[in-house]
């Protein structure tokens, strides 16, 4: 099982030094915090925005207070292009607030710089540094200029790529993608049992060593009225052995007086892996909560926790939380850098670097999720199957969180009146 080449372009150690004449707090006073930000652009990539802290020191050394941007993920086709012909990272620095007010950009352009990016043939296997230090934002030698501190570097980030051969609820085959080669590696089996109180697992199903989780789920009262529950997708290897599963353990139900699943009462999936050699003995590995987010963008909100069992009661460590558009879809991502920049990374989180990314289509669109998994998180095919199960769960959550005034497709329902017409 060979990975595909990926490179991560990292932009970090951002800081700004303003000349005395442009300090907004008044002559001779250096502000402790000023709303400054930058826009990062690379050709053929969506632009990114990052806040920049001010640096009060006059030293030419690296600043004490810095921040990082999310960075760019370069796949094989981009790597080939950048290895043959260098490109540029364009950085535009602004003072003021991000976003737009009354249709007008809130920031004032302070200056621009660019950093040349040339991977070369060794860029796939070796780390490279393209910029490390201060750059002048002005080009007038007779005037004091603001200075930007920035580090731009690349790191190899090989990944396994998988794709569902169809929509998860249609029980498709899952392929591993390596360039133009598609090799089947897993099969899926989706089932829906609307009469289940929690989840129709095998009659001898046990969560060995996790009585706390099981008692919580089994004691949950059946909720009256409309609900979406009993969904489960099993992942099998090529020999037909189950290697992972995703199961709804908290039904998706609308909040009272509404037709949407609220953040205060989300539905939840449990991601399971076999515990030992018995196919009826499973162990929780992750928990995914999902809901319909209110706000200016109608979105699918989610939170993913890694289940840790140290011999006592199981506990969850949050490793991903975000919102994606219900109409356009988006990407489910587990990435320590994204979590850290969002202020969501726990000091006890075991997640390091990029873990996984999975495409999610918007409502009503045909979905064949593509799953990327970092090589360092896969020691065997069963590990990869867990991430495939997570991808299926978040994809199916788009349907589970669909407004209850809308009908679901027939594969998700047993009752004919719930089908799409």
C-alpha cells in the first residue's frame, strides 16, 4: 500500500514592525495590539488570511510573539508543476479589521512582498526553507518602512488516498488511488433499522472494557416523534472481515418547534474498531457529533473526539470542530495546525500534523467521498478503515441533519412515505 506524494507549504512566525510615523496609537507610543492581517496568495489556490501580531522590539532577530497561517497542501500535480517552474507566494499586509463593512474592505493596504517557491526534485522527500527573516514592505528608500517577519518552508507530507465508488448509503466498494491506478481495498455495508432504540448491532455486541460508554447509550430514552436513527455502515477488508464501523448512537431529532437538529441537542456517531479476534466484540475509537448550524451560512456543524481508554472510564479528546456549508459541502479535516490556530487544540491531544481530510458534498448532490490519510497515522489497513468510517459518518450526517421538512432518499429509510418523490 504505497502513499501518494504530498508537500505541505507552511507559513509561520508572522510578525509586523511598524515605523513610528504609522503607529496608530499616537506619536512615541507603540500599541500593544493593533488589528493587522495579511492575505496569502498562490496561483491556482484559494487565498488565505492570517492575523499578524505587532513586534515591539527593534532587534533584527526573530520576534518573541508570532502567529502562523494554515498553509497550503500541494498534491502530486502541483508538485510536478512547481518542480519544473517556480511560483511565488504573494503576501499583502493590511492594517484595520478583516472582512467588509457596507461593501467596503475594512483593511488598508500597508504593503506587499513575495517569496519565490521552487521545490526542485528533492522537495518531495526533503524539507526546504524559502524565507526566514524580515522583509521590507515599502520600496521607497528615503522613507521608513514597515517590516514583516515571515518563515516559509515546506515539509514532505505523503498520504494515502481512498475514494468511495458510490454514495456511502449505497454500500459501495472503496478504492485506493495511486495516480491513475484505482485498486479496491474495502467494501461497505450500510443498514438502517428505524425500530432500534440505539443501534441494531449484533445481539452479542459488547463494548469490552467500556461499560461507561455502553451504560450511557443504553440508558438513553427513546425520543418521541420524528427521528433519524439506527444507521450503521460496516467496513470490510478484501477477505470479508469487518475492520471498522460507524453507528448512530444518539438519534438525530429536531428541536422542539423546529425542523432542524440543533447544536444543543446534536446527533452522534460512534466509530468502532474490532477488539481482538471476535467480530462481535468492538471497541470505541472515536465519537462524531453533528447538527444544523444557524447563522448567516446554513451549515453542517460537527465535532469529533478521539476516545481514550486507559483502563478506567473512557474519555473523549476533541480533535476536530468546524462548520461547512450545507449547500456547497466542504472538507472534513483533522489537522493539529488547524486546531491550534483555531484555539481548539488541547495540550493533551495526541494529534500531530495532518491526520485526515475527506470531501463532503452539499445536500442533494451525488457524493463519492475522497479520503486522504497521513502516512504516519496508518500502520495497517485496519487503521485506514477507521478513517474511511469517519468519512462515511460525516457524509451521512449531511443527510441526517437535513431539515425534517425535507424527505430522504429511499436507501436511508424503510418507510416508503419518507422517500424522495
